């Protein structure tokens, strides 16, 4: 079955880079996504990557995809206190979107 | 201003009551979804609908019901049969999956508490 795994917590200092990792199981996924959730709010799409790409950069965000190992990562450069949130990776399988458990990022001032 | 709205933001229910959560979108998306989120857990799919008048059960449909009479609306009813309904409920929509990125867009959520 489909399963997406993430580590639960990450703590970084303000100004450092954050790297959030995700492993997925469905090699037929065409798109993989990263979402951000702030407390008490819905999910906000941050970025996505097509499965035939290795890397995608969007301002402070860099997504790396290792399709062979089914590993996805999100790097946030110059992490700010406003980046503190829960980050979810997700893969799309037909009409269904499979979400990881989320990684809670805490940014220390 | 396109988006997804959910109401109410907070909802309290007594045991044994049915309650309906509203979800409306004006993004002209064909597909709509309901998820449940519990503290420290990811999103679990309750129901989804690809087209008007059609919907499918997700992974945790027991104790829930939905309808899709209009493209823009996908209300979720939490019935008294749902044994542990206290949770944060998220509605989402997306275009029909094709060759595009077809990301999901989420509403702000409804927090349901059973008293």
C-alpha cells in the first residue's frame, strides 16, 4: 500500500538551513508536493516537483528528488522564525493524494 | 478572489448528535476531498468526489456521509455512529488529474469537539 514517511521534529537556529526529508513508496507517482501548515490553519502549497526532475529551486526553497531511493527533501535557506510550522510531503496516486505524518519545524531565535 | 471556504471554524457537538460541516469552492475544480487530522498525525482521507453526484469512500469513511449535488459544494456529515469525532477537519479541491501538477488547495479547516 501507499505510505509516506517523515521524521516528526526538526529544530534549527534562525539563519541556518533546514532540511526536511521524506520517503515515499509509489514509484508511479508523477508529482510530489510540499505543504506548510501553521497552527489552526489549512495546508498551504509551497512547491511541487515533477517526477522526471532531480531538483527544483524556488527562492529560498530547494526540492531534491532521488527517484531511485524514493527520497524527497525540502531545503529552506536562511530559515526564519516565520518558517516555524508543520511541513507535509505528499504524492499523488490517481485521484488520491497520500500525505506524510508531517515534520514540525521549530526555529530558534 | 478564488478559494475554499469552510464553516464553521469551531463546532461543538453533544454525543449522539449528527453535525454537518460545510465546504464551498469557487475554483471550478471537479474533485473535492475531506480529510481528518488528529494531533501529531498526518491527514487521513474520509471521502472524495471526482464529479457531481458521485463520491468514493476514503480510508476512514465509517461514521461519515457526504453529498455532491453541486460542483462547488461538498458537505460532510459526522454521524452519531462515528465513535471518536473530535478532530480537525480539512476540505480540499483539485482539478481532475491530467498531465498538469494538479495540486490540492485546502480550506482553513473546522475544529469539531464532542462534549
